[in-house]
C-alpha cells in the first residue's frame, strides 16, 4: 500500500514528483540511475562507512 505523504518527491533528484509508472522515482532516468548504482555492486558513498546488505538475512 502506498502512503499518501505530502512530499511525494523523487528520492533521487528530490525535485520532481513521483510518477506512478516509475514509482518510487519521477522518471525512467532517475530509476535507471538508481538501478545502475545497485548493478555496480558498490552502493557506497565516498567518505562513509561501508554499507553492506546481508544477503542471507531473513
Ligand atoms: Zn527524479
């Protein structure tokens, strides 16, 4: 279920409102950028501690 917040902004660019088609992003571009980060396998921001998801954590 989607929550009806007032600030339904794209989590990536934080400028455009979310489009249902590309939820939770505003456009295919933002969705693609986010996907690209994950595919690279290093969703880690420089200067921050390693953020690793445990794959087998259920
Ligand atoms: Zn966006």
